[in-house]
C-alpha cells in the first residue's frame, strides 16, 4: 500500500527540484533546507535569495506539488508525519487550506514565529504593517501564537474594461464606477441590468460573485462543531439566481476557456469585469489580455473580500539543525520591509532583474512581462509605485490597500474547500430549476453531514 501511495504522489508531482547551488549533495556548512510548496513562486524566491546572498550557508532542496485533487496536502501531510531527513523544514499553504496547518489538524506541528526568530513577533508585524486578516489566518488559537504569514496582500476589487464602462455609463473613472456597481449586491444587480441593456455581461459567470460573497463572510461555516448557513453566504442563492437567470453573465466557469476569453474580448458577449486581487492581474489577466491590454481599470468591489494568498510555515519538529536559515528566509519573505526584502522586490516586479540563475525570468522582466503585485507589508506598499500599464497608469494600490485593510479572516474555516464547492453545486441546481431554494439548502446540509460528519 505504501508503495502504491508513493507512486500516486509521484504522479501528482508537478515538479520536484533537488537543487540548489553547489550540486545539492555537496552539503554546505549550514546543512540542507527542505522547501515544500504548491507553486514554484516561493521556492524560486528562495533560490534567488541564495543567488543574491552567496554567503547564505545552506543548500536548498525544493519539492513542488500541484494542489489538484488534494495532491499537495496529501503528500505534505505524509511528509510532516514521517519526519526524518526528508521532512519539510519550510512549507507553504494557500488560503483555501491554511487553517488546517495554522489552527486545526496539523497546527501543532507549526513552529511559532516568535520561537523561530528568538524574539516577539508582534512588534515585527506592527512595524511591517501587515493586514489584520493575514495575521488572523496565521495565528494558532490554542496559544495565540503566529505560526504563518503571507507575503501577498489579497484584498480585492472590481477589475473592469474601461471602454465597456464608457459604453454603459459614459465614464470609465474608477470613483464613478464604484457608485455604479456598489456598495452592496443590490446596486451590483442594478449595474448588471444596465450592462445587459448594452449587450454586455457584468461578469463571466455567477461563480465569480460566489468567490467574493463567500470570502466576505465574517463567520465560519462551522461554529461549535455545527454547520451554519449564515445570511451572507445564503444571499448567494438570490444574487447568483438573478445573475444566472437574467443572463447577466456568460455562465462561464472560473478558469475555463470561455472565462479566459473575456480578458481579450473574445467571449461570446463582452464581459465588463472580474472580481479579484492583484495576483489576478499579475498572473492571469495581463498575459491573456491581447489587444485589451491597457483598456482596464480597477475600483472598489461591492463588498470587501480577499481571494487567495500563500502562508509560509516552519516545521517545528524538523527545523532545529537548520533553524537559523529557515528563520532568515521566512523573515525575509514575510516581514522584511526594507529595500532589499522580498516584498519590495515583489511589489516592484524586479526580483529577477539581472539574474544569472533565472535567465528566462530576467528576460521577461526586461521585456515588461513581469508585473508589480500587492504585498503584505503596508510600509512597502506605501512607498511603491503601483501604477500599471495594464490599468492605463492607474495606481492599483489605491484600491488594493484599503481593500486589504477592511477585509476579514474571521469567516474562513478548515473545511472551506469542500463546503464552498458543495454549496456552489447545490446553488447551481437551484439556478437551473432542478430543485427549490429550500431543498438546495437541505441537500447541502445533508451532504456535509454525510461527507464531513458535521451536523447542522
């Protein structure tokens, strides 16, 4: 059975890089730090840190596994439990499952930042001006210790096509558009009708609204061991129904080809906008915009919400012999707000400028294909130019910084991936007329009881 499981994990592995400078096995004086993540973003940043700091006395061994089908979590859980020389020393978790490692199942394995750094972490968080929601999600409730922080700030806005806004309302000015699409979902539905009158879909799909609604809740799905369908999440049944049945969207599922088509204007109907954070622009929209590049702007979302983010952990049971190196890396990634901290490079988009170890990324930066992003430190954001050509020179920080400051982490829970998808599935059956609103809710509750053994 173990052999079969190992083969399955190998099949799920997107990339495994046994790396790091000096031939991996040569063994630098500080030892080897095992880094696990679900994308190459943090591993590449760490390898870039080594390139910029040749005196860093550790080798780096990188494992990257895709999150598809829960592959990353399965492999990470097994590796954390197994321990030994191959156990992760530094690992990451995204917002969808960060609480599993910071607050519930595996939280006891995480090393508190204060212990890792050898100093209180609260003053460091305050000095760097980290958004409260980011700290909330990385805090272990049993001892109120911060065990993880993200490097990104994922407060979100409404990213919209300027030319389409002009067609609908005669203006593309962000403060004016904010009053057209919000605040609140009732006003957003008014805007959806006005867009529809011009043959324009306000969103690619109703699921885009669900992404925003579910992450704007201030109460988790599970309270005192019981499933709660709070009013915020329940409102999606009405908002989504209106979007779906009035054809206010193109009914494209997120990450599908029709969803991507809206970026370049190739969708069946023009799509006014997308709800999301800076990484949606940086990693998804800008590179797929085609001729619409520069025809975009951003304004305040109908409600404050966050989407995504990567939290960085230290493994408490396997970090002793490399603790100094792990501490140095995690502090550089999450809390260093200096001009040479990772967040400054990330916010400016120039981490790989002039890199010999990453020639492709260096070339992309030189060609303007790597973009600025929003980061966790408010200090860095305040001094960084957030203007983007993609947004026709608009400063994205004017929207993303206050969005992050007002967003809450109190609505997140350890079972969000499963519960959110189950609710969306039942909602769609209601939208399609296959069941009533009440039946959709009851079937959702029964599914969660059967699947997760959580009563309502």
